[in-house]
C-alpha cells in the first residue's frame, strides 16, 4: 500500500488537499451558514462562491508538491479550529452564536480579549517554529510552513473581526 501511495504521491496529496479544503468549507458552513461570524473578510465579502472557488487550490500539487502539502496543512488546521466551534454554533443557532461572540468581545478589555482570541494562533505559530527547528528540510519544512501560515492567517483575521465586533452596536442575549 505504501508503495502504491508513494508512486502516486502527487495524486494523493491533491486528494488530501481537496478533502482538507472541503473540510474547511464544510466546517465553516456548520458554524456560520450566512458567514455572519466568518473571520476571513475576503470570504465574508465574496460569499460562498469564493469559498467554493478555493477548491481549485487542490490542483497546486500538480504544480508544486511542497505547495500542496502547505495548503493541505493550512486547510486542515483551519478546519479543525472551525470544527471546535461547530457544536456551540449549531446548538445556539448562528444568530445567537454571533450575538454571544459579540457580547463576549465587547465585554472584555481590549488587550485581554485580543490576547485570548489570538492565543490559538500563537500556539500554531510556535508549533510551526519548533517544527522548523527540528525538521528544516523536505516535508517537515512544508508542514511547518503550513502550520505557521495557519497561525499567521488567524493573527491577521481574528484582530480584524475583534475590532469590527467591538465597533458593532451592543446587542442583548
């Protein structure tokens, strides 16, 4: 089996990348079907058509196997973070979940709230840096860069969402 997978590695990575993108899109839909609490402003702006169009990145391994592994890693980690919110979002409903998030962000002091919101991203960046230290070449490098990029994306998108929610009118639960 291992020989088959390695002899078809580009296809395996392309399939894994497609599955990870579907996971990211699917878990985003579970949490926020109307994209009300989507952290990525590009997805919020261009909606589901853009999200679906990102499936095309599954073709990256045919151009660069290393690029495919990086995209696979980023999408998998973001899907995992989304999935960790799915139970709460589905049980409350998107509107109440969005209200709860907004209330929490508005009640927290800025520095504490922003720090707590960005903490998962900092752990991802730290993990990626440690991976780079121990696995500076080959696939280890690719997985490390994907992990760092996941954290970096969150460090960009979470503060944008944080400050947007702080400017939003206060709502009642």
